[in-house]
C-alpha cells in the first residue's frame, strides 16, 4: 500500500478531513470489488474518482452513504469515519446518514411529483420545517443552491419530470441539498447531459464546494481536471494514487496512472 500522507498531502493541507477511510474492502459474493482502500476526503473540497469502467470507483462512492446496504450480496468492512464516527456502526441510522451524505445519480431521477414537492420531500420526512412558511424557505434556498430557482420559481406546481435533462439534474441536486447535507456524492452526474447542461452543472459543483465536501465519480478526465482539487485513481478495485488534481494529471507517481491518463489503458 502507498503511504497515505505522502500520497495525498493530508499532513500539510489545512482543510479539515471530513471522511477518514481505512482498510476498506467490498465484496459482492465471492467478488472482491474494493481492496484495502484507505484515503482522507477533505471538507469544502471537490474530490474526483477516476478510472476505467468496473474499477470500483462507483462502488467505493456508494460505501460513503451505505447505498451498498441495498444489495443483498454486498459485504463492506473497514472504517468509514465521518467526523470521527464510523458510519457502519450499528447505532447509525442509514436514513439519517443519507440526509447528511446526499447523493446525485448518473441519470436525472426526479420524483413524479411537482418541482416543489421534489425538493420538499426530504425536509418533510426529516421534520426540518415547523410550518409551510419554513418549508417554502427551505425549498427556495435549495433551488437557489441548485442554480435553478430563476427558471422554475413561477411553476413550482409543475411536474419535475417535465423539465429538460439538465434542469432535472439541477433539480436533483437541489433535492439533495435540501436536507442540509455535509457531503454531496455525485455518480457521473453529467454523463446523460449535453455540453451546455454539463457546463452548468460543473459551474454549480464549483459553487457547492463552498458549503459541502463534494465527491464526484467521472469517466471524463477533462471534467475531473476542471472541477476537482483532489483526484483518486482506481484500477481493478485498488486505489492506485490519490493527490492534488494538478499533480495527478501532470506528474503522477504511479505508471498505471500515467498509462490511464495518456490513454494507454482504460
């Protein structure tokens, strides 16, 4: 294994560590999908997970809010410490965890409800608003953070599924931030979008890091270079290299990283 502080500069970076992951393993039945992964994810930073298809980057992302719990054959071991608390501890309620660690998926998936109800859903089930006025305020704030308020403020009663693909994805981001999460996970959030919508979501990701720790899985190395400050390269279930994005792309320390970035593998 690589020495983590050397790899990612965790000992010299001033930003606090949000997630501390140690000796993490994931098995799908007999398949060992994630092998001995250890890393630190910083607060108010965009971290990109890159690597070939099937390398484990989405699997590891799903560990961070226990989405693998929904897969019967999945088994996760190791320490996933969020602000010093192991999220796999039996005392931790996965529903409450997912309010704190929000997720945006590859394909926009608004609920078949109004735009308002899409965003209000989480705050309602978590009891974050005492009355309609407070809920209205939460919905507006979330839609503003999702950079879509000006486009939808006059049609909050319209269906969320009637929006364009890019608008739907920004609505899903607004829905994810409505519960005031501390970490935002994004699994290829732009892969189903056109270039203009992609640029809008990328700009939004850059704004979101002022308030959240953002972790994004992307197949696009250009996107990783544009939006992230830290990059992790996964290959065959291993975390090969993790460091400052500029360093990973210009001066990687592992030949496998260089081969992937230059297009020789992947």
